[in-house]
C-alpha cells in the first residue's frame, strides 16, 4: 500500500506530521479523498471532520473549522514527512492542510464542549435580544450584530466538536 506524507498545521501548532494511506476531507466542491499519486491541487477546506488513515490502519479524526489544502506529487516532495524505517517512495505525494482552527478529536473533552454549547446558546439569545431592541440609527447596532455573529460562529464550532466526538465514540 503506497503511503503519502501528511501535515496538518494551525497557527498555534503542527497537529500532525507523518505517513498515511489516505486523507478524506470536505471542500466546497464536496468530499475529497487523497491517496498516493493524486493530481496536484490547491483548494479550500470547509468545516467538518477530516479522516486520516494511518499506515497502521488506524483512522485519526481531525475537526477542521475551515482552511486550505495543497496536494503536491513529485520526486521526493514528501521525504521529510516520513519517519526513519518507513518505505519512502522515489515519487511521493504530500498533503498540506492549513487550518485557522483545528484539533484532534482525541483531544476534545465532551463534557467541556457541552458546557460551552450551553454558554454559547445563552450568549446568542442575549445578542439576538440586544440586536432586536436596537433601531437602525442606533450607534451600537453594528457592534451588537458583530457580537451576535461571533457567538453564532463559536456555537457552530462547539456543535461540530460535539458531533465529531459523538461520532467517534458511536
């Protein structure tokens, strides 16, 4: 089974670097599966669960809240992503995922996520009430609308994290 080199990077840290059999992620064009010798591409990643099938057969789930993906295939392009002792093909495929926010499903605490969801639902309700109580000429309307949108984004992220953990444990 041919391996590919995979790296999943966020601004805070490198979540994963290593060899894998495949990567399955969501893009604005639909689900995308990348395996050895995949055509080169650059595309977006939409919020969802990315599955990385490791050489051991284990599936590593990554919750990605959006980002970009680059696939590059050529002579030695992924050599630095393989560990000593792994069979490095002369021609390899490198998958680089750049995400603004991403985390391994195994690092998510379900109880904490449920608390966050409850808090964000309260915040959304609070900002909906604030926005609906303001007139179009209110100078604080735009700030309240911005805070409402931020609370909704945080709630969506928390719900996706819960879905990822729930799906993994099912």
